């Protein structure tokens, strides 16, 4: 029996993880005291409970909202070590019926729980073809060396991609999973690249290089003028206290707010967005309203915006529609926000946008250059001199190991 906290979006729900004879259980709302006594968290006096996460994402849930989930060991297909709040404290469990849980644990407990899962879960996928991450059961991808070993070799996900056995979309999803990104964690949500630079033409020419973004450069370096400004920031950076090393970007290409702003027209992301915004929508002029305007902001106009995309841009037309009729406000020019304004080549049809956008993702030009973007986001250009040369250095607090959440 282990204390745990279940993560879903911005919600954290503490409870217990129980290993039975044939099943394991995740039970919300209870904790295990040092005396090994099981207690209802809500019944404990103030100060008697030491939370797993110092700053929970949400208040404790009422008894009416609690869950008790039961999984057969035979249904477990994968268990991956994960980071949460940039700390090595979580596991993600995937079951055969499509359910998956992201669970965090107290310090030094996570690896013990992982070994317990490995001992009980006999049906874990043992081939790259069966695996969500495109890796074998024995692969350890938490460290860089483990990730590298999963990407090389004849049966690796990379070689399957090179041989054309999986699509660009599938390969990016495999890389996101291998890198520890999860739909359960808005702060480590799967990230996809901006593909196109043309949001004005009536028809897309997928054979013309000018149609596409520069995959060898991060979003902050897509325009020469802004590139020089970021280079100047890095070169002239001077922290009098010596605590912050130089960086190009003070914001990130992926965050909980970016994800929620893209998906704000769909629940539960609407409620997540409102919580991040203090209970109200942002000013209408700052809300995601146009694909073209979002591209121009992230690639050219806004020094504080270097965001990339999320997978939904390639398969989910519903997020582009304000089907719930939320009152998102009016822009300064008097335009009421509603559905997302699409580029001309989408013919005002969200499904057509997704179709063409996915077609662009899988076209020959993108297939030939996608590895350049992968080097920036998942590869060797994330750190060190290679990152400096690629103008790809972010504020140091965005990197693992620079923040102790327990201090």
C-alpha cells in the first residue's frame, strides 16, 4: 500500500494505491499515516496531513467526487516513469481498455512502486509495435541514454519511421511519450510543431518550400529581425546576482496556459483556463481567435510568444468551434469572439482545416525536414553549446533539476 496523488489536467487528488492478488486499486480521499493507520484525509485536523505535493493543483475533492478504480494486472500494457513539476516522482500506467493514470508519489517511493508494477504486470507489451511509446518493455527512457537506446536499432521507433512503417504523426506521438509528455499533465502536454507559414493563400502548394516554416529554427528564430533581438538578449545578459544564466527566451513553447488557450472552447479545458485566469476569460484581444494571428504572434510579432502547437491541430476539428456558445468577449475592433478564424485554404470548414493540415504534416517536404525540429525539442540542441548556436536556450527554471519544490 502506497500513498499517491492522481493527476488529471490541473486536478490533483490524493489517495492510496493498493496492490492486491490479481488487481491493483486507486482509492481517492484516504492517506496512510506514519503509524500505518489509514485515515480519511478530510477527517484529519488541520496540519495533521503532509500532502504529497506542496502546492496541490486544486482543493481536496468532496466525498461525492471521489473515485475508486480497479485494474487487473493482466490489463496493464505499459508503465512509464514520469516527471511531474520537473521532479522524478510520477508513474503513468496504461491499460488495455484505453484507460491510463498519472500517479505521483512521495520522495524516494516512486521507484519502489515501479518495481512492484514490473513484478505483477505480466502482460506488459514486450514489442515496439504493441507499445504506446514504440519501445520494448525493458527500455528505460527516463534518462537521456535510455531515450537514445529506444531510438536506435533495427526495430526502434526511429527506424520504423525512416522505413515509412509509421506516419509523421505517429512518430511524433511516440517521441512525446518517450520524452515523458502526457495528456494527463497540462504542464507536460504533447507538443507538435507549427508546420506551415502560409495562412493567406486560397490553395496550399505543398511542393513549395516557402509554404512551410523553417524546421531548423525554433519559433523565436523564424523571422530574422526577432532572431537578432533574441541573440542580443543572450549576448548582453548580465545578472548582478549571478543566479540566472543567459537565455534567449523567457517563455516556453509549451505550458498549461498554452494548451488551455488553444482548447478553451472545449470542456474541461474551459474550466482549466478559467482557473488559470483567476475565474474569468482573458481580454478578447489576447484570446486564441485566429490561426493566422496565432502564427504571426508566435513567429514574428510578439517577443513573449514562442509557442508551438498541440496534437489536436491535426485530428480534432471540434476544438476550433465554440459549440458551447461561451461568451468570450469582444475585441477592440468590435468583433465578437466565436469560432476560430481559419485560413482561406480551409474554406471556413474546421474539418477541411484538419484534413489539409494533416496532409501537410505527412507531405514529402515535412518528412525530409521534421528531424531538424526534433533535434530542437527532443534532441541534442536542447542543451549546451548546440542550444546556444541554434538560438534555443530558455530560462533556466524551465529545465529539470533547477527547482526544488519541497524547499
